[in-house]
């Protein structure tokens, strides 16, 4: 009698089971994707009508679970998972929590424009795809294998294409979607080509092991710069960083406001955390990335400068508020890239602080956009003249969010920008490299440029339009939601030291 052949050795099956237990929120995301997809096929109209509410509740539950893990209330597991394909640590926990919060807040923003943007036959498929995208983001920040990194990035990319088109279809949205897909396919192909070079040079796909970076250190600088340029294509595409930013303005202008709010936060945070993984993997604990990985330093420097300059100066020309926010988002991506240049460990806390403040500031202002767009039927800034007088509560809170995006007190955006500037100054003092001083000077000047294009929004709301007219009323839930989003923006200024301590504790996990 022949001995039965095992499909997988018992130790591998045991490791897989343990890994699945360590990814409880991710398993819930997968379950949510499957449940929404299957229940939407059933003939019961009442059941299908409840799926959006079910999706929102499930996202909220996942966000609460991840938040309790972040603050070490619930048990968690760290280290290598799935035989080295994933790596779970504090960076992954905080990033995953931000992704779930972004999904919840985006759905709440979209709820206010529901009739205009989601009354289609594909509405429930939209929520199923959103589960898949957030799952892809969670896997992306945990990836320690280049193949897993690419597959997670593709899951996010394909899901993002669908999110743009599933809500509703219009000629302009289809045009923007086609551009988005074509740019995405191009960037993914280039990135995969670069990954093949990395595998050929190192003989491994595990990019967090020291041997991977030791092998790359022996490669000539010019060739290594070319290889990293190929790899960064896909990541800069999700970050909307120079020179892969062209898709952002059209997509932001035509997509539903809630979807744009999600695009402006979650994928960008994931992309910069992947770049942070590369910096940490290359051995940057103290000192400059220029010393440990000069090829990556050169490319990130070019991308950061190009992204900052293009984002800020092009935003000056915009009259459509959603296009303005597209270029604003590009500019903030530049600040995140600049933060990576000094060093991985030193940058981690600053990046997470900046990303957290950016999440609430962006969501708050996109909620304002949704409300004023509902009231006027337009996202053109000139059509909002005088609305601050008719809806003073919304106008004042819009100013708070915009001041945070600029980086002025008393908002968390001021502390976030201050941390970035402090890191650049420290880099200049420690290394004596002129590049850090020039980046600091440029970042300060471009913040002044941002002051102009952001403040023209409250200027239009309050200073344009002579007649006060009839007050504009919004749903009570919208007022409460705006106030709740404003709280973390202000608390991150007045209690910045508390948030920094929490981030340091999380990063030590």
C-alpha cells in the first residue's frame, strides 16, 4: 500500500494557519468582499439595499479592531508571516488602521452625495471592490517579498480603476478612467521589469534581508540608479509623484468626491510606507540615505523636488476646486518624499505623524467640497462666492482644514511641517550636505506659495459676493461629522507630544 502524498508538509500548513490567525482584520476584509459579492447576486431587493450599511458597519468594526491593536489593548503578533512573504510590525499596524479609517470616512463623505453618485446597478459591487482595495493596501505595507509587493500593488491598482467607474458612468469619467488605466499599466510594466533586475542581481525576492542590500551595494551606481528608477515607477504612480502624476487632475475632477477623498489619502500613505520599507531595509538607522543607498537617494531627491515644484505652482492656476486638491495632493506627496531623505528610522515617526494629520485634514475639506457641491451643483471656485456668509459654520471649519493643509498654527499641519523642516535642518547640521539646506529653503518657499492657493478658497467664501442671502441648511449629521473631523486636526497641535509618543511606542512593536 502506497504512502499518501501530502499536499503541503505539516510544518508549512501550521505556519500558514498561524499567519492567518495573525491577520484577523485582513481575513475580515476578505470575508466582507466575498459576502457583499455573493449577497448582491440574490434576488431579494431588501437584502441588497442593506449591503451599503453592512459594508460601512464592517469597515467601522475593522477600524476599531485595528485601533485596539495599535494601542495594545487587543493581542497582536509581529514578525515574519507566510514563510517570509509578509512582515508585520508597528509600521504595518498604524498604516492599516489609517487605511480603514480612510475607507470609513470616505464612505461617510460619499453618503452625503449618495443620490447623485451611487444610485446605479453596480452600487454594491463598488463596496465589494473597496474591501479588496483596503485588503491590498494592508498587504502592501506588510510585504517583505518583491513578488508579494507587486501583486498587492496590482490589487490596489485594479481595484482603484473599478472604484472610479463603478459609482456611475459619464463621458468625462470614462476618459479619465482610460487615462488612469493606461498610465497604471505602463507604470506596473516598468516596475515589474525593474523587479526582474533586482532578482537577477541578488538571487532573492526577500528585500528585508541584509544579503539583498549587500548584493546591491556591489552594483555600479549608474546601473543601480536605472534599476531603482524602474522599480519606483509603480510606487510613484500610486503616490501621484513626479513624473507619474499626470492621471491625478482628471481623475480627481471627475470621480465622486468620496472616492477622491480615499484616493488622496490611503494609496499615498501606503506608497510612502513602502518607500520607507526600502529605506529601512537598506540599513538606514541613523544618518543619511545618501550614505547607505546613493542611487535611491538621487531618485527620491529628483522625485521630491519635481513633485513639490509641480504640485504647488500648478495649483496656482486651478479654478476647479477638485483639480486644485489634486495638485495639493501632489505637493503633499513631495513633502512625504522629502522626509525619506534623511534616514529611515528618523523619518518613520515624522511620516506617520504627517500622514495622520493629512488624513483628517483632507477628509474634512473633501466633506466641505461635497456639501458645497450639493448646494451649488458646481465645484468651480467662483460659483462658491459668498457661501461662507450663508453657511458660516461650514466656512469656518473649511478654513481650519485649509490652514492645516498649509501648515499653520493652531493645527496639526503646523507640527507636521515643523517636523519635516526640523529633519532637513538636522540632516544639514549632521552631514554638512548643501542639498538638505536647499531642500529646507525650497520647502519653506513652496509653503508660502501654498498659502496663496489655499487661502483663495476662504477669500471667495467670505469676501466675494455682496448679498448674504438666505442661509444654507445642511443635514445635522454633516455638521456633527465636520466637527468630529476638526477635533483630531486641532488636538494634534495642542497634544502633539502625546501623538509623537504613541507613534514611537507603535514603531517599537
